[in-house]
C-alpha cells in the first residue's frame, strides 16, 4: 500500500487508544502488516533508484539523483497521508493530536524500516523484512488494486468512527 493509506489506517487504529499514544503507535504498526495482507496497488515498481534481483524484488537503492526523486515522491506520499488523516479525524485537543500523530508514524514505520534494511541488512531488520515479505500480498498495479486499497482505508475510517471510545 502507499504511505497515504498506511498513515490514514494507522491514525484510525490509534484512535482506539486515545489516552495511550504508545499503544496507539503499536496498534498502528500492527495495522501496517494487516493492511499489507490485502492485495493492493503501490508504486514500488517505478522506483528509479531500485536495484532488483531476478524476481523483481528490490535488493538495494542507489544513493544518487534518482534516489532523491524517489525520496521526495515517498515524502510527498507520507505528507499527504498525514494531512489527510489529520483532516479526516480532526484533533480537538493536544492529546488527540498526539494520538493521531503516533498512529500516523506507526502506520508508516515499517516502510521506513525497509529502507534501513536495504542499506544495513543486519538483525533485527532481516527478520522484520522477512516477516513483512512473507505476509505481504502481491501488489496489483491496476484499478482493482487501487479499489481494494481504497476499500480497506474506508473500512478502517468507518470502524474507527464506530468504535471510538
């Protein structure tokens, strides 16, 4: 999934523990893995700086101008997710904002670890990446993948609105 989706889902899940931002962060981290089990669209297939193996898996990323392009694309995606999550859930207090921020960060945390894994390739990054790859659905880079992703985001927003304490 794209980071916008993970940020919104993470914020939705964190709302279930508004008084405990650490728990909200951890729930959002877990939500990332759960959301990635659903077939979805993503843009990893168009990373300019990616070095791929024979199966098409990203094995590394070159640190060059292409990486800067990819980094800004990823950053814009994360920023859009954060802004949309804050708009959708509208923090009414400082503690609401902290809970949402913790959820946004937790929702996108795993994908940040993937970049570290590509560069470091040591534990615990190897184990986390292995688990992530094992549970991750194969991306569907078509309209069906976009539709499924949007449905998961909408369901997370809807359920969090119903269950909000």
